[in-house]
C-alpha cells in the first residue's frame, strides 16, 4: 500500500441512520485508489464485547477504532481502516469494525441482520467476538447465521453447479469467508467430556449436533448446522480478561506490561493467524480483487 495513500484513522464505510444503511462516498473513493489485492477482515458480535480493541491490535495500533466504556454501543454502521499488510508486500489489509449486534437501544434485529450479512459478503475472514463460553445461549445469539440464505441472492446462473438444487448451502460456501470465533473473558478449563482439548476442538465440540427429529432438537441444531455448512474453514481463540476490572475502562491507554501476559500471548497468536491465514478477497470465478473493484460485483 502506497505510503501516500495511508489511512491515518478509520473512516465510516457504511452509515446506519434510522435503520437505513448507506455507503459513504469518501470511503469508496479511498478504496478505489487502492490498486493492489486486498485482504478484508471483519469483526462482528454483540455490542460491548470488545470488538474494536481487537481490530486496533490487527492494525498494529493502541487506538483508532473507537472504544467505549459506557453500556451503549460505540460503533455505528461499519467503519473501515486500510493499512499496509504487515507480511504481504503489495497487499492492503482492510479492517472492518461493525456495529454491535443486539443493542437494546436500537432494538432492530432486521437491521442487525443486514450488518452481519454485509460483513460476511465483504470479508476474506470473519471474526465473531463473544464473551464467556460457547454455550447454547452464545449460539442462539448468533441466530443471524441462520438467516443468511434468505438474505443473500446469488444471481449469476454460472455460480450454480449443474444439477444442484436451488438454495443448497454449497452455493454460498464458495463466496463466504473463513470464520474465527473469539471468546473473550474465558475463565473455564479447555476441556470436553473431561479431556483436555485445543481451542479449535472446543469450538467443534460446541458445534456437535444432537440426534433426533423433534422441534426442540431441530432448533438446537440449526445454528450449529449453519456454521458447519457455511464456514468449513473455522478456528477458535479463547482470551482471558486483559486486565483488572478497574483498568478495563481505560484499556486503550494501558501499556503492554499492564496487560495480563496470557492475554498478550493469545492476542499474538490471533494476529499471526489472521496475518498468515487470511486470503485475498475473491469474487465468483476466483477473481482476486483490489480496492478498485466495482462494488456492484458483490
């Protein structure tokens, strides 16, 4: 990314005003000036779960995306930060910080669904950020994934394999990003059925399906099945709390030595994974895109 085109601070890419989403002209103009492949990483999740802090770390900065210490959602719409890729010369890392889902003040699940859908479509890698554990409540909070097939229309007949039924999940997988589930403030042991497991194994255990055909089991399985089908490339990272409770409201001002060492270790592994495993954004036909790509191609 040309140093003359550095984006010093994030800019709003998609405004969300009164439940209506609109693209910001200046952000699109900046994107159009990037004539090199882009790796697009989005973060989504419930409001007030620390999404913006993660994106600042990926940008290699202490601050940038707004952090909030109050109970209301800080980020509105979708904000973008274009920075040089730290490991891939001639590539731009596009970081997208999205409005928190489930904001009680907004109370608009449909609008949340569109933000989630946009993040999926725009990304090379989608980071889902949650707190505590991956339990049934956490999966129910990710109900937006069950609505993707209703919100996304793959219009080109060339994208549908011959003989495939309309609506097959395989149609969507080829356009969807890799998936990372980040669990914040994790305090449990990484165990499943009494055995030690890796972070990725912990996620897979949480996505296990129940056998049976009644409605209760179907409802239980639905979000798990959607994640398994839509995101075959998936990983998990569990983070302890970064600092003591009294320091959390000033997180962006804390020095490295004031953060919990294990939190820094997981943060480093997470960033390395994103930097080395996230692919260039591609469209149908496997075409690698640059910032100059016509937005209509989406």
